[in-house]
């Protein structure tokens, strides 16, 4: 391929994390950026020396081959649809959609476009989660039947801007009482199970910490998978406490427990034997590209974000389906959306529609 893919990054916050991986790859170049906020745009443009700067998304779309949507969650679907209709590939930040209607719109747009779509659920590419997935696939855990994912992150300070006005997070992360923003927690665990969720039951703690929001402080979502296994998700973006992102997995032959901070170590027990440090398994079960990274991967910092984007670019080059395509993106997103109905009805099970 002689010409590089021209990448346009939309959203100057999380959008920053995409510069380093794309700079390392021979086939990509970030050529344009877009943000409504001119000062944020100029700050990031100066930092990464990007000349094409747009405050209007339509103008950016004309100039690029791939858009990265690091914009507020409610904009992911309208901006994805617009890009796909223009024949531009899409990398969308999480979550894929904020309503079931948006899910339908997104699938229709992907199915009628020549371009590709991926949701960038970077936790599926986190080193620890990749290691567990490989161990599961190689049978170390036996049959797996229970998993947990927790995203506990006090981000009250992000719900208003410096002037006290509500931000997008006020509405789309804590403004609806459901298991919002669950893809970081559910995605990796569903990857281990290799299936989808068929129903969810959801309950919350009540509202204690920040009463102006509709979302209860902690929301739990119990997910029944297609093969009747159980996944427990905890989301809390309100409680006053240190952050943690925790995972666990139980199989017939082995179990895994991640960390909850304060010096905790990730650990694995095989056949009921004493815990072993996670690092004991890295050389045997991490993919070669992690243990023996290429010069390109090293230039990008050997991160999950790099491998995720590398896989997407390879899919485009090879004409193969992208990892985390629209159906998988919705497998991760839709349980959280329908949990609203469960929580409103006292935790009754709600079926999770399959958008395939
Ligand atoms: N994968 C992860 O680990 C991770 C981490 C943080 C955020 N995120 C996701 O990234 C996205 C952005 O989050 P953030 O923390 O950067 O939010 P943010 O509010 O800090 O930044 C969003 C940016 O988008 C800009 N924007 C808003 N509307 C726009 C529009 N129509 N066109 C162009 N720009 C527009 C805003 O001006 C702002 O600069 C969200 O979807 C969030 O869920 C993912």
C-alpha cells in the first residue's frame, strides 16, 4: 500500500490516547482533528503538530479515511452513521450507543456501508485480560461458569464543568438509572465466555452520595449467558472512594482474581492449589506479540490500545471483519441499556435482544 490511511480524531480528551499508536504504524497518519472547543483543538493540534483542525465534523469527514469518535457517548451513533454513509471507517469509543433505537440505526448503517466499524473496548486488549482469555482458550480453566467485572470510579468532578454546568456525563453516565458504562467490565468477561448475554437482572443501592443524579450509587447487573452461566457486573461512578477495575473468573479447574488496589496482586489458582502470581503464567500464555514485541509495538509503548488498533488496520488491509465489530459492540453495550427496565421493575429478568 503506497498511501497511508488518513486518520481524523474527533474529541480532544480521550482522543489523545490514539496519537501514539497511529504514529507508530507505517500505514496510518493522523492528519486531522476536530473538537467544538477551539482552545482544546489548538492545544492538541500544537502538541501533535496537526495542521488540519476543524470545529465542524462534516468538514473533517471530507478529509479522512478513518474517524476516531472520542466524543460524548450520545454522539457515537449519529457520528458513526454519518461517517459510514460517507464511506469512512469508524473507530468508536465506548459505549456504542445510548438507546435501543440507536443500536438499530447503527446496525443498519454498518450493514449498508462499504466501510468498517469497530468499538474500541480497550479493556478487552488489556494484558491481564488477554492472558486470561488465552488460558481459557487453552483449557486451563476447564469449563468456566462465573465471572465478575467491576468499574468503580469516583468521577463526580466530571459531571459539571468549571462553571458548574452539567457535562454530557451528567446525562449519559449518571442521569439514567441503569448499569451505565458497563462495556469496560462486561466486554472482557464476555470475551472469556465467547458468547452473549441472554438476560439481565439489575438492582441498585439507592441514592446516597450525590442525590441530583438518577443513577443509584452502585448498580449491580447479573447477566445470564446463552449457556446459562453467570456474570456479575458492578458499576459505581458516584461513591466517594479510590477507583478500581476488578475482574474474576471461576472455572471447573482454575480461578482468577484481579486486584482491588492497596498492594493487591492478581492471582490464579489451579486445581485448588495455593494462589500463584499472575506473572508465573505470562511467558507460557501471553501471545508472542506481547512477550516479544515488534519494533513498531515498542514504539507505541506495547499497549493494548496499540494492538487493538493494529488489529483494526490489519482487518482493513486484509478485507477481514474487524475485531469488536458492531454485533460484538452491541453484545457489550445492550445489557446495560436494558438493565434500566429490570431495575425499574425491582430486578426482574429482562431479555437482551440480539442485533445480528
Ligand atoms: N476507553 C476508555 O478507557 C475511555 C476513557 C475515557 C473516556 N472514554 C470515552 O471517550 C469519550 C470521550 O470522553 P472524554 O473523557 O474524552 O470526554 P470529554 O468531555 O473530556 O471530551 C469530549 C470532547 O468532545 C468534544 N465534543 C463534544 N461534542 C462534539 C462534536 N459534536 N464534535 C466534535 N467534538 C465534540 C468536547 O468539546 C470535548 O473536548 C466518551 O465516549 C467516553 O466514554 C473512554
